């Protein structure tokens, strides 16, 4: 495990970095983790026991695999995405991303949930229970409590996590929007404040042939960069 003081500093930086886990992957998270402590203990300091925390019911309604969120401009695409996120319409939020980027979107959010479930923070046990519920439902190895702790440690020390995600990736490739919806539902039920709210207006838009970028404000005043690509039928969000 990292030294407690280093862990605190790392998680404080992570609070600002989780929104763009892989430089340019917007994961719709604005994670606030107050009261950080060391993670040498396998138990959280939260006063609630994991056994008493309710896991939200995730709707059995699947996101349509034919989702398409292409619009005639980056501004229109972002407005659609922002409104979907602000309303918790996760299928529509995922639809704003080009198909090849949706798996990256799900992976980024899964990593964020893993960090919240495995590292010390006031709601750790609730996130851990939600993660275990998700992994148990889909028969994934991350259903074990210790998995989140080790995976969180890997993330914080920049250890390659890919081997731990092989089964998860096989699962989500079939319909990434559906698993994005599940993860967002679980995380927002633990703490609705963990999810970013956006001003739907995209600013500083720059277009170069079939690529574009622009900036948007979150409710807390932070500004994030979004990238877009023209897929022929219109503009969509991308991760590059």
C-alpha cells in the first residue's frame, strides 16, 4: 500500500483527475472524497455497516444497441449529452459517444467506482457493496471485497490493471451503454453529488476537418475539454 500521506495527496489529485481518467475520456464524474485516510485497514471509517446498506435496483430495461447520438454540430451533440447526464438518462448520455469510444467510457467509470470502493473515503462501504453487487450479477471476479482494495492500490501506483479487467471487457463490449447505465445508477444512488452536472453550452469550439474540441463548465465551476468526431451522419463525442 502507498504511504498514508502520499495516498492522501494522490486521492486529492485524483478528485480533479477522475473526470478525465485517460486524459480525454469524460466519465461524467466529479468525485469528492473528503476525510481521506490511509488504506492499511480493510475497513472503512464510515459509521454504516456494509450489511445494512441498500443496493439500488437497476432497471432490467436495456439500452438499445442501435443508439445513435449524432447531431449537426459539436454544440448540439454536447447539449444532448449534458442534458442526458443532468437528468440521469445514462443510455442517452452513452449514445452521444461514437460506438468505438463507449467501451472506454465504461472502463473509465468502472475504474472510478473501483477506486471509491477500494480506497478510504466516507462512503467506501456503500461503494464496495454496489461494486460487489454489480460483479456478482455478472459473475465477475471483482465480487470479492479484497479485489477492490488491490485494484485501487494498482490504480494509485499506476500498476497495469488490464489483466484484472479481461472478463469485464468481454462483458461490456456487447452493449457498453447498458453497463454504463448500471454503473452510473449504482454510483449516483450512493452519492448523487459524485456525478458532474454540466452547463449545456459548449464554448471555445475548434473544428479541424472531421475533428473538433470544445470546453464546458461543470456546476462547481471547473472547465473540462471535450473532443468530437464527424462520423458522416453527424458529430459525436470521442475520446481522442
